[in-house]
C-alpha cells in the first residue's frame, strides 16, 4: 500500500513518543526511518521500527539518552551514546563537530554504545548542505563472508561520503557487502526470492531464499576488493571507537542484546572556492555519452533524490502487514497522545 509522508512520520513519531522518547528525539528517529523510505531504501526504513520499539521496551535502547561527548584532542571527539537512539546520538556528535571544524579544519567523532544509525546518506547530506565534507562509517554484526569463505566474519561496514558542490550535494552511500542485511530482511518480509549471488545459507551454500540467507551470510561486493575494503573499515572503526569486531557485535538486528558496534564521523572544512566548481563537473559527467541513449549517465545520489521528490508528492509503498502492525500498535497507545500528534 502507499503511505503519505506526513502520515508515516506521524505514526512513527507517535509510537516512539508512546515508548518514552522525548518529542524531539522521536522526530529525529522518525525522520531517519522515513527518510530512508523516501530514498527507496525500505531496508533502513519503517521495517526497523518494531524492533526498535521492542529494544526500548526491553531497556536495550534508551530513548531519552543524549550521549556523553568529550574532546580527547582538539579535533577528536569521543561519544558514549548511553544506548541512545542512533540518529539522536549521531546528530549530537555532528553538531558538536561542526562547531569545532572551522577552527581545526578537520574533526572526528568516534561513537560507541549507540543504537542503529539507519541510512548513512542522511548524515553526510546534512553536513554537505552545511558546507562541509563528511565521511561516515559504521560496523555491524558478522554478516558478510570473506572472499573465498563460507562463514560470516565481517560486518556490512557501510561508508558514506558527502561533499558540497555549489549545487545539490554529492552523496555516496554504500555497504561493503553486495547488499545490506536490511535488504535481505526486506525480501523476507515480502516473501520475495533473492537474486542469485547475493547470499549463502547457514551451510555455506548459495541460496535465493531470504529466510535461509538471514541465517547465513552475504557476499562482499566486488569479490576481493569489497572484502578488503570491508575489512579495512572494520579495523579502522574498531581502532578508533574501541568497539567489538564483527563476530562479537550484537544489537542492530536483534532485540536481545545491547548494541556494541561502532560509528565514526569525519568532518572536513573544504576549499570553498573549489567546491563551488563541482556542480559543473558533475553536470559534465551526466552529459557524457551513455551506453544506452534512453538512460543518461547519472552520479551517486541522483536516483535517491528523484525517488525522494516523487515520494514527497505521491507517498511510498509499505508492506501491508508491516503498516497494519504499526497502526494497530498505535491504536493501543493513549488516545490523547494519538490526537495530539494528529493535530
């Protein structure tokens, strides 16, 4: 079914508020979930909300936490997320870095003890719109098998880069796995088969069954190259945050464990005279000859931007069972809260 953006944000915000989140925190978290839906990534969207609400109910996530932020060096910020909502803690760190980076030129935040971030593109895009470059990294449970291996040993370990361009920001967001585990869960939710080559089952055999893939492992993108990059990011984040390595990480895909992955944000004050020229360069790439005249060349972020504009006008598709479960859960909350957030 199709859901309008305002309705999706209202439902998500109401459920989070009913679970104990301050309204400002609920809106930040809801914006993250709905923002992923708008960009065509339901794997990081509303399907994450029931698990997050369960984590709050089981005291594995603290919706009131703001995190403890402390400068270890002039450009190095340490963040204890206090098991807070991932987007709330992340934006607190980002805002603090933005206050510092004009003086230091570059500033880094290492974030631990915080819940799932969601789609990294949302963070780097926000920083790029503020005129700065941002690199965001995160780790996860062991979900990816090494190149040539059959057992999950690495996280999906996404990286996102955003930079101002003088026009729309350039935004790249990718996992070092072939796909995210959230996308596997999305296929399982829809009982849709996986494309061949995405995953192995728990016996190390290729599978197109999403439920079996959830118990198995995902392929690294690009074979040995994706494996090498994913491993490098695993080591980088763990060394900066002090977080666990993938086989010992929990809490982003379950409702039983405290989240112990790591996140890193790097913000750089760019040469603004140079960034003002980037829009022309990106347009030149878009206008370069395409292999298919019906499909012009695009740059990373173009598709997500188009999907977002369409979804803002027409809404976006949500699994019927998921939406029904969310609205039924909302109906069980306090009517005054329901009314207040509807107004």
